[in-house]
């Protein structure tokens, strides 16, 4: 019935799917579900907006190089919404340079809506959310150019990044901008850790995003993710103990 | 049509694909194969979106004579000139390949190589033993930096061994846990999409 | 010094690109426009010859695979995003791509990325007669477990859980240090090739 | 301001200039540090060396010109080794630039092997869209997934190398030259893990640590890493190339960076000791 090698995948994902629906349903009904604890580093976002307002200089929000099939892009968008809202409230400019054509209209809508919600729809500048290039080096070079011309006060790098990460972070540093980064692109985390003022590491960006935008679907997703990680923890510990005792039962189960 | 239609299409195509892959039935196999093929065709034919966006952004800059419009004009001329050159001349065309190999390649390689310099200045600027976390990162980085090059073994055979150990044990453990968390994160997102909970791909309207 | 015009051009392009290390300047911006345009143009041409043309002339034209009209129609809807009124039509191809994308994640990722990795971490915590291997196995098992704990977000990290999560952060810092160091190696090689080109191919030094 | 205080906040351009100087010196006056072949490269070499003549090796060239300097030496040495062992090579890519990258490799290697014929001993299929979905198609029906043309858009039906190649599982080995997505994880998820096709990956140094878990779990045969992997492969296979000359520069550049890190820390601690204030760095690590 179910293909060999797919059984465990099927069972675990079915359980996770049901758990997700139950948690989201409970959350929507206003019942109690586990809450996300505050992520250190998020306060830095407010600090960045404050600093930009003080200096009268724009903020650069770079939502990464992921497309709309990339979870990191979805983590970045609520953060963009949050930052754009703060910017609108304090009459600060926000520049959003896009490197993925399909994300452009979404990012544009998110930013515009954030300004409208804050009652500053007129202050929104259409040209500040711009598509630069699909090619990551051209995109990075374009951001570098904006950085130098616009005297950006803070740069927020949030989402998926490739080798251009350090180029962007150093460009921001050279322009004297405060920098906050968050990425789950593992190979780029060290560069952000080294070059930025605050860095959200790996999965923290998803938690941060859900923390800022606590709606049932994202929060519920995070709860189920934690359960999945707990399962991983239990499997690893139990499996090791059993292997030590000479039984491969759990290890073999993983191949089902 | 505007919101429910796309969500329905997402759910149907997703579930159909999953069923045809997970169920051991020969009748279902062509379904996945067909969906794969269609996916490839859609991806292969939406590529002009990028070029149109590029044209829009740069064309607007040229028309408005905004700061640096001259560069935008160069970009457009070269973009369309190169496309025409390729479409008319074919891929055996000497000029097409010459431009790629002798103009594009050196620029791209050089841009990439500036990273060495950024890395040097970032390391100098940021690698300060300010606290325990930073000190650990610093020591691991220095040991691996020296241990992974020929100079390391020239100084002492213990250095490459230490570097190998850092990479093979603590680093593998850390990276593996990151991968496992990422896998779960991706799966939960996919579940949210396929159950219609995640709709932000449609933007806001 | 080289006699080859292309080497001179290459040297000019290399030095022009390096000028960004000092500051943004007109030469760099021209080169930037050049490479953006050539790259974008190249991918259009490649995609045409490698995929679009054979699909349209071969499969649709000669092969008469009329079902291909469905995905082609979906792809065409994508271009409505330039219309203010009909931009919502572009959601259909997006939705299709994301449905298949989600199905791929759900059918392909769990086993190699999670279950197989958990399995590879199930190591004997006592290797008789080999204290070194025993310690290394402990290091891997504790590392994976503690980093997983570090990434719990809906559990209040107190007492032993917090301590274990701190251990996870130490592992992450070691891993990032190693990753940073390893990357230096790779980047250096790219720069080396550019310097070899400038010094040897162009200036003819140190051959 | 004393010299120690300055050490805390040197202008980045001094760092740049010093690095450039080190590159020039190392290229003009190489020291010639000894190199040894590591286990990873040895495994890769032995895997290819043990393949029977005529086997097909699949080159997944999923990278772009920016990465060529780092990966080409290893890719070239492996490609030469394949030709020397009379293995047949097919190149293909999920990246739009990958076909041009395979063409670059072949242009550099084929002059040394004049008897090798296009379409018989090697083939460049070029780029196809779809990423991992295309890889999945290769496991179901390779000729249909390829769609009848090569990198140049020319028909491939006459080429004997395609005879009997119905699925990618029919190839003896995959050599993945990967830098991002699609790359090694996609190949593992779609091809090598479910179908047990052996794969060697040629990776930039930045991807190595991230990929190590897959090597440790046995889902990969070997990782040939960066320029050093290329140099080691040149050494073990006896093909001289450009990577060997690069190893000195890697050593001295790493040393340069380590020295700057140490100088920065001396300045940092000196200032901290003097003033009790924090230094010029600005990281949260």
C-alpha cells in the first residue's frame, strides 16, 4: 500500500499535520497553546529605527535572496512589515532592494500596507521598494551602490543569503550603518556573526517572525516544530543508549 | 477566484503529487511524472519575468533621467544587444562566447575575489575576545585557519590534527543539529502550505 | 607585458572591479551594468536553446503533445503581474509551483535530512578499550542534543534546560569559527587566480 | 595615541593593502611548502580509479563563473582522470550558467585527449530548468527529461553515448560540482539517497562544514574541497595544474589574517586595560 522506505515519513508527517491543525484550531478558538519566548536581538530592530529617526537617514531592509518557495522569505516578510510600520510611525524612510523578481510584488505590498495601516500612506515612496537583479552579485553590488549614495543609517539583513552576505555586511559597516542580520543559510551565519551588531542564528529567524506576528498558523507551526525537534532529541539519546547496550532497533527503524 | 482558487490549486497539486509518490500503485506513477514535467515547463517559461522587471526598473530610470540614468541606459543596450546576438547567432557564435568568457567571467571572478579582502577586514574588526562566546569562536577559527593549510603541519603536526578534530566532531554535531532543525522547519512550513494555512505568497490586497 | 588584447581587457576589467574596494566610482558602475546585462542576457539565450525551443518545436510542434498547453497557459498567467487589474491571475502559476514544492519537501526531506542524521548520531557511548572514540561519540551525541535544545522556542529555558541550551550555543560558536576559517581558504584561492592573472599573464612577472 | 591603541582600529584599507602585498610576494617568490594527500581526496581518486572502462560519470556542474577559480582545478583533475581511465563523461546542470562551465572544463581538457570524440566519449547536455524536479525526472526517464538537445541546442539522438542510458541510476558515479541550491542536498534527497547512486562532491570551502554531516552519515562518498582538494587531486593523479602553486598563498594569507586578528585583540585588551572601555569592534559574538 505505502511505498517501502516511505512508511515512517508518512506516519510522522501525518501526526505532525494533525498536531498542526489541532494546535492552530485551539489558537483560533482562543484556547491556550505554548507561547514563543522573546528572542534576544529583536529589541535591536527598534533601536535601529530609533537611530535612523534621530539621524534622519533611511533604513535598508534586505529580505534575502530566497524565492517564494523559501521558508526564510516568509520569515522575513513579517519582520519587514514590523520594521516598515515603525518607520512609518516615525516618518523614517525604508529602502527595500529585492533580488528575486517574484518576491518584489509581495514585498512592495507588505511595505505599502504597513504605511497605510499606520495612516502614512502618502509617505510611502513607490521607488523605495525596488527590484535590482536576479543575479546575486549584481544585486549585492546594487545594494552597495544604494548604501553609498543614500547614507543609510541601519541595515537589516533578514532571510536567505549566499556568498554575497559578507559583501553586504561589510558594505553596511563601511557606510557606518548599524547592522542586524538573521539567516538560516547556515554557511553564511559566521559572517553575519562576525560583521553585524546583532545576529539571529538559524531557526531563530522563524521564531522572531512568529513572535512579531503572532497569528495562529505561524505560532502553531512553531509549536509543532519544537515537538519535532524534541522527537529528534529523544531519538538521538534513546538510540545511542540502545546502541551502547547492543541493540540497533531504533537505528534500523529510521530506514523504514 | 482571486484567493480561494490559487489555494485550491496549491492543495490539489500538492496532495495529488504526495499520494502518487507515497502510494505503491503503478496507476499513480504517471501522475507524479506529469506534474514534474509541467512544473519544469512552468519554471522554464516564466524566466522572462526577470528580464521584464529589469527593463522596467532601468527603463523608468532612463525616462525619468534619475541619478545615474546613463548606467541604466548602458545596461539596457547591452542586455538587448546580447540577447539579439545570441538568438540570431546561436550558441556556437564566437562573439557570444567571447563576450561571456572574456568580459563577464573576469568581472565576476574579481567581484567574488573581493571577498578575501572583506573577510580579512571583518576578521580583524570583529574577532575580538569580548566574551566567552567570542573567545570560543576566535580560538576555533584560528586553529582551523592554521591547521588546514600546509603551513600548519610545518609548525607542528598537532595543529592539523586539532583542526581535523574540530571539524569532524564538534562541527559535525553542531551542523547536524542545524540541518535536523531546518528539515523539521521546512516540513512544518510545507504542511502549513498544503493545508492552506500559509497564504502569504499571494501578498496582501 | 602581454601582447594579447584580451589579456589587456581582462586586466582593465579586473582592476576596474577591484576599485570598489576603495569606493563606488563610475568605472565600477559601468562594469556593474555590463555584467548584470550580460548575465541576464546569457540566461535568456541559454534557456531558449536548451529548453524553450526544443519544447516548442520538438514536443509541441513535431510531437503534438497538446497537454503541454496546460503548463504553458499557467506560465503565461505569470505575466499578468504587470497588470494592475489582473495581477491576481499570476497567483495561479505561483500556487502550482508551491504546491509541487511543498510536496517535494514532504516526500523527500524527512528521511535523508532528519531520520538518517538522527540515525548517524546513534553512537555507542562506551567503546571498549578505546577511550578516544568513546569521548568523541559523547561529544557528537551531546552536541546534536544540545543544539537541538538551543533551538526550542516555546519552552521556557530554565535551570538544566537553559544550561544544556548554553552548551548548544558553545557548539554553534565552535562550528561557526571552523566554518569561517574554512571559508577563508576558499576565498583566497579565487583572489590568487586574479593576482596570478595580473602579475603573470598581464605583466609577465615571476614566470 | 600609542601604537597599541591604533591596533584596535586600523583602517580597513591597511588590511586590504597588506593582503594584496602578501599575494604578490607569494606568487612571485613561492616557498614550496610540502603537500600531503588527505583521506577525502584519496577516497575520491580510488573510487574513480576502480570504475570499469566505459562507465559513465555524470558531471553536475551546478556553479557559475564566479566560483570557477576555486573549483575548476579539482574538476579539471577529475575530468582528466576520467578520460585517462577511458570513462565516458556527461555534463549537465540545473544552473543556467552550468552548461558554459562544463564547456570551459572540456575546452581545457580535450586538447590533451585528441582521440576523445564529442557524443561518443563525452557530452555536454547544458542547462535545464526545474532544479530538483528535473533531477527527479532524470531518475524516472532520462531521455525524456533531457529533451533531445545538448548545450548548444543541437540534437543528440545520433550520439552513441546516450545508448542504454535510461535513468540516471545507470551512471556509475556522480561528480557534483556544487556551490548552492540546487546542489548537494538536492542530489542527495532525489538521487543518491533513494537510489544509492554514489556521489563525490567538489565543493567550495564555505560549503564543507555544512556538508560534513552527510559524509559522516555515509550519504556521500567523498568531498573534494576547494583549491586544496584540487591540489591534492593533482598530486595523487600526477596531472600538473594550477592548484599546486596556490597552496603557499593559502598558508600565508591565513597567517596574515591570524596576525591581524591577534593584533586587533592586543589593541582591544590594551585599550580595555588602559581605559576600561570597550574597543572598536562591534560584534555580538
